[in-house]
C-alpha cells in the first residue's frame, strides 16, 4: 500500500543516539485505556502520571493575571533566572532544610522545569562515553537523557528487600574511572521511598571520596512529613560548608506550587558548576519563563514571620503544608484499604505508592515464566487493569532496563506505580476497590 504524503519518511538520517533512546511510556499506558468504556459510576481513573490535583493558589493566579498586563513579563530575562526569585528560593530552602542552611542566590540557577535542570547538569559534568549511576527502578526521563547524550546509565538495583533504598556499598562497587555522578531521587519516583538523612550523607561522603558529583533530585521535598504531619528536614547536607564540592541539587516548582504547565525548576550547585550550566541554558532556554517568576515574587497580603519580603512564594508555605498533609492522608487511606488484601503497598510517600501484584495472579497473567519484555507481568497487569477496570497505572518495568539480572527483573516485574496526587480521597478508595475487584475477577 502506498504511504500517504504525511507518512512518508524523510530522505535524511535521524540521530543514532535518539533512535536508540527509549520512547516516553505515559502515551503507551494511555493507549491501554482506549479499550475501557467509562460509565458515570465507573469513570476512567488515571494514576499513571504525577500531576497536582488542582491548579495554583488563588493568590498566585491573581499575581499571574497582573503580570500578564505587564510588558516586563514578555521581555527576555536573565539566563539564570530572575535574581529576586533566586533570593526568595534561597530563603525557602532555609525554611525547608533549617535556618543554618548554607545556600545563597549565587548558588542557584532557574530552569524551564526540573527535567531541564537535570539535562543541563548532566551536560555540564559528563561527556559521551562517561557513566552515571542511577538507582533502579529509576525516573525514566533521567535514563532517556543519558541515552540521547551517549552517556552510559549504570543501574544500581534497589530491590524490595531494601525497601527500595539504594546501598552505598553496592554503589561504590559500580564506580569506575568513567563515573561522573550518582543520582538520587528522594522522595523517590517511582517507588515513593524516602531516603534516610544518614543515607544521603553517606552518599555525599562516597561521592566526595571518589571526586564525583552527587545529583540530588528533590522534586518532592516539600512533601516530607513526620508521622504527626509536621514538616521534617529531608537532610542536613546544606548545613555543611563544603557541600558545593560534591552536591548538585535539583528542584521543581511544578509539584509544590501546582504549576507543571508553567515549566519552572532549579539547580543548586557551586557557582563554578553553574558557570558551565549557563552555557547550556543560554542555548536551550535563553531564559526560564518570566511571568511565573515575577508572579511568585510579587507582593502578597500575608506571609509567614521571618521572611525578608512579603512575597507570594513566602505566603504559600502554609498551602504547601496543607497539600503535603492531604497527600499523607491519601497514602494512608490507600494503604489501609489494601492492608488485609493480597496486595502489598510499599513506598507510599509524596506522590507515589508502589503496589506488588499478588503472587496468585502472576501465573494467570503471564504464561511465559521468563517474562519477556513483550509479555511481562507488570505490563499485562496494567494493560488488563486499564482495559477491564478503567484504572491507568504504570508497570515497574517502565522504570528499568531489561539487561539487569534476570532475578532482579522478575522481582521488580511484580510491582506497579500508582500516583495518589491527582484525585480526592474517594477516588483513591475507588482505585483500591477496583484493584480488589481485578484480583477477584482473575
């Protein structure tokens, strides 16, 4: 059959590195949902992607509306982001990590989202053929970034037996002369695991010992609470005077401030590192989105005491705490609904929970005991769960590479990621109910 004109391939070659890069998994999962017929009582529920349940606070919406009428919001900004927001972010970090936090605005670069923060950081420290250690399961966009730049992702398996916490000893075994960094995501995507402060400090020491970077992606840092629902410092790394020798910290405004479409992230690192990052950002973004930066720094009617300026971003700290407590409550509801069931829930912090498929379902889902990539347990589970029960989630195999040991892949293959962020309490109860119905029906 002759191809339509819009389907004809180009006569030129495509990038080999991009052709060898994995495709985004979210669209694959959404294809599974097309086989489900939603009803008023059983709507389609998408827990495959970590997105905020609602938009930003009204004060930020109002500030954005005002900026929309300002000519300044449409002009080029600083490559590294607006100086006033970098000041405010340094102030916010003292609230998150402690008053003795040793971070100033010169340590900060703002980016068009946290994915770009990671991309720019990698380009600043690694070259083709170098190696970056990624705990596995990993955030797939991190691995994709390395693939398209010809950098080798070295997987550090984090099995369920460790509660998905990476081992410092196992990480050290993977370090070679080509290693440029270790990447930690905490609270973790996809597992929801929170890495203990002592573990993070040990990784800092390991990276410093081998003169490599430790990239700390803390997109979900504002959702770290103690058991009573009070804010808890994720770690004390920034209180040390020499953190700049080793640490590159990444942050996303998307989740904390419910503005994923605005694309705003940050890199916190030594100014020496940021000088190289500047070159990347000048080519890729020119400047981060300006209107949202100015809106966050606009005057607000109420801000917590101890802030140097009455700004919108400072006034939103109580809202962030409310969001974190709502997420904590939703995680508890989900875990409680499945506590006496054949399912096992791990992680369960911030946006994500990791759910283990009951062993009695596995044989019925997949006939191939080797669980090949075309017929593995997690993919079949998620595909059938979407098609039959209208819930879209992601298999753990989407966050790994099949070249890992067969034992680890088979073990990981029994888990799926569920995002609790973009729904209310009743909806997460409904997800648990449908999981139980899927088990019964199988």
